[in-house]
């Protein structure tokens, strides 16, 4: 999530009570793993979009192995 200023080693706060909506940054379970991506919703589709151009979007529409785990609400950076 380099494009959103979330870097390796940062601490994120996730709120599971917030409803995930279009363009929110979410923590999602896809298969057996967790990922942090921007949620895009539109035209009957849901896509998890990385903010790092080295990674590809993940189409999650209709997947049984997909769950939004929570919405990222805060990011804490280490002072260097």
C-alpha cells in the first residue's frame, strides 16, 4: 500500500464496526491469507485494488473464499 503511505512496519488500526464501502482501504481475507487493499465497488463487481503498481487487482465478486475483515481507520508510522 505504498501509494497510500502505508509502509512495511507501520501499525494499522482496523475497525470491524465500520461498513466497508467504495474506495475504503480494507483488510480482507482472500483464500487462506489476509491482504490490505482499496475496495472498489461498482457495476455489480467488487475488486481489491493494490496501491502498489507491482501488484495486480484481485476480482472478488462472487468468491466464496473472500471476506472483508475490517476497514483501516488509522496508520501509525515509526519515527526514524
